[in-house]
C-alpha cells in the first residue's frame, strides 16, 4: 500500500503532510505529558522488530501464498496509539529512504494511510473497546477471544480505510484515468483478503504475548483489574456503521458526480448524448464533444510529436518536433556528463 | 540469501555509499534535503501529458550520479519496488484515455499512453532523487539536519535509534529464519503452528532488551538529549548550490527548455 511520489499531486501530498504532522505533534505532546523517557528505546526496538518482522513470510494454509504482519495494530496494542504512531512513522521513513518503498513526498500520505488508521482508528475504535468489552463472556479464554477478534477486525477495518484513502488521494491527484468506482472496486476486495490474513498473523503474535506476558499488552491489565468498559461493543459497532455510511456515501457522491474515464474517452460527456453515442460512431463521439475539444486544446499546448512535419516553430506541430529534438539533445548532454564523469574518475584512480 | 539478509545487504550498501567522499557528499545535508524535496515537487507538478517538459529534469540526477560517483545499477535495483505499483496505476490510462493526443506520422498516440509514460518517468526520477539523497548523506548527518529544520527531537532520536536497531533485529530474524528453514526443509514460509511463537519470542526478548538498553544509555550519561553527528555548517557554497538548484528547477518547470532547444536546432 506504499504510495510512490509519482502517484500524488503536490497539493494532495502537502495536505497529507499537514494532517500527519498534526497527529504526530499531538502524539509527541502526549508522550511528553506521560513523561516516560524509558519508552523511547522500547519504541525504537519494537519498531525495528516490526520492520524486520514484516519481511517474514507466513504460509497461509491451503494456499501456495504467504502473508505478512500488520504493524500498526501490533504497535498500538503494545505501545499505545501515540507511541505506536510515532514508531510507524519511523518505520515508514526508513522503508522510504533506504528501500525506496514509498516516496519521500508521499510519506505524509503513507503515514496517514497506514499509521494513522492502524494506530488511532485501530486502537480507539477497535482494540480498546473490544478488549474491554464483555464479548465472549469472562475469564482468560474470553479475553484471548477478544484479543483475536480485535486483531482481525482491526486489521481488516484499518486496511479498508487505508486502501480507500489511497484511491481517494490518487484520484484527487488526477493521476489515473481509472474510474473512481472501478478503482475502489479493485482495491477494497484485495485489501479485505490481505486484512484478514494480516489480522490472523497479528492475532497469533498478540495471543502469544498474552499467554506469556499479558502485562505488555495495552488494556489487558485494565481487564485484569476488572475496570469497566469505557465504550460498549454496541457503541463500537454503531460508530463503525456510521463511519462506513460516511465513507460509502461520500464514495457514491464522488462516483456519480464525475463521469468516469471510460465515459469521457468514448462518449465525451452526458450533455453530448450518452445513449446516442453508444454505437461508437467515430464522428459523433469524437469531434463535436466538449471532451474532444478539451483534448484538442491539451494536444495543442503540450503535444509530443503530432506529426513528422518540420513546420514553423510557432505551430503546435513545430513545437512538438522541437520538443523531441530538444529531448534528444538532453539525452545527449546526459550521455556526455556520464562519459565525462567516467573519464575523470578513471584519471583520478590511475 | 533470504529476504532479511538481502535487506541487510542493501542497508550496508547504502551506508557504504554515504560514507564516500565527493563534492556532493561534502555538501551540507540540509542543502541536499531541501534540493531533493524541491526536485520531487517540481517533477510531480508537471502535467500528466507534459512528457517533453519533464525530460530535461533527467539531467539533475545524472549530474549527481556522476559528481557523487554513485553506481546507477544500485538505484535501478530499487526500481523493482516502485515501478510495479506505478505501472499498475498507469497501465489503466491507455485503456481509459483513448483520445488521440498526437500523431507519429499516421499512427495516433492516445493521451493515455503519454500520461502512462509521464507517470513512469516521474516515478523513476523521484526514486532517483531520494536514492541520491541517502547515497550521499549518512543517516547521522540527515538526523542532525532534521534537527536544524526544527523536526521534533523525539521523532529524530527515534529515527536514529530505530535505524540502529533495524540492523540488529533484521540480523536476528535472518538467523532465526535460516534456523527454522534448516529444521523444516522444503517449507516455503513459517507454518501456521509457529505464527505466534516465531516472532513473539523475539518480541518478548526485545522488549526486555529495550529496558536494558535504556539502563545502559542512562549509565552513559543519556539525559533526554541525543548527540548527533557534528553538523556541517551551512556555508555560502551550500547556499549557492541550493539557490542554483532551485533556480534551475523553476526554469525547467516554467520554460519548455526541450522544445526551445529543439526549436533552435530545427530552425
């Protein structure tokens, strides 16, 4: 789910940086307020472990494939949402800087898509309410059941949010011609399956920790002390349902208010006669439509080789030919720089 | 070599590259960080059909590769991660954006093809910029630079500490994975029966180790302040480099240099 820089427009990337930066600022403030200096090495070591742990392949029974662990849920269950969020930021930064997994400019968006949902939504709306609820009854077995349920539900829900955000950010950036609805339909089911697998793996790790050292898990201590649940499971389900409605409603509004890329490419737009153009008559769908005019104007201003003719440089054709020749010259200069660099290095070594 | 050993190798390779000496390596990390961000913003701000406008920006990484003596091969190896996702998104463009944008003789080239190529080039250029930053700047210097740019101390210290422990943890897990596979030959991944215990055991040990680590940090005089690498002063040379880079990026962004160069030749 790591987004590359090329998939985002600067405005969207900046917005996501501001959003993620704000949450990071609040998290740092909260950590300072808690005044637990010994937490920093724990966060670093756990983050390093999660980073490495995400490279382990877990065999999925009955299939030939493998899955990975979900870092956000695991870190927030062990360290809490604020510390988990900051640890995830660092993991994503290292993945981006040293492994080219996600872009530097897209880091804000990646933090939001993976760390924010995984840590804050995953913890406050899923982990804590479920672990503190009376789901499956009382006792250790019930608590184990709640940890498993919280891990699986948490991974599925947070990955769905993350995947939806990827679609939204890419679409708002105007990067892909893939219609919004089709993009959502492509991303969400894939991440549903990934979320389920990641949830099972995360549940297995957290259950192991629960069996060995339950005090390391957040809110499990609270359960041992029989603290009352702050929010009932019904309330959690209600919140999730409202969130789903908001997301679903927003999705349908966006999907219906913008003609998708296929409509645009084939039929111009709705005003040009959607039904009439279904026969794909070239004259009808192309020349007189508003979309074709737009395409024409784009072609005029940014065209790249419209023809082979060497026309006057002021015409679009001339400009385009110039663009190609200029690009070739750039390539030539690049080659020269390489050759010069190689020559001087050899000279230096000899 | 398993996945984790490969990751360790990549980390070591980046560290080695960053420790070299060259005019680019000797530059202040702040100047390099700011120019990298400016470059990436310039690259992604180009219109999706403006392939010819984007091409002159190739020169900047090419120049840096040469001046820094960085092998291009190492950078292209990292493309295996970026390109599939970019391609997955870009490949739909020729399908959905079929409106002819230009003609190569009698062959029409759709807007989708041009936008796909632009997207891929943007992906490659952005990766090159980030790679060059890390291949010419040690992590300590980058962290020190982040502090001068007022990035919170907690986050920077966490980044530095995590980076140090990524190597330790990855090595530990690589050994564990090798040991597991030697005991379970022919098995592709970790069996479902060991899903929890495999990572869980290391997790428990690591949490304890973190407490020991904190104790040792205190014994060595740690008092919520971390000593970074000595910060290279931001000299006039760095300011000039930054100003020239920003000026060139602005020029390439707003002036169709490739078209003008070509035009001059065609005339």
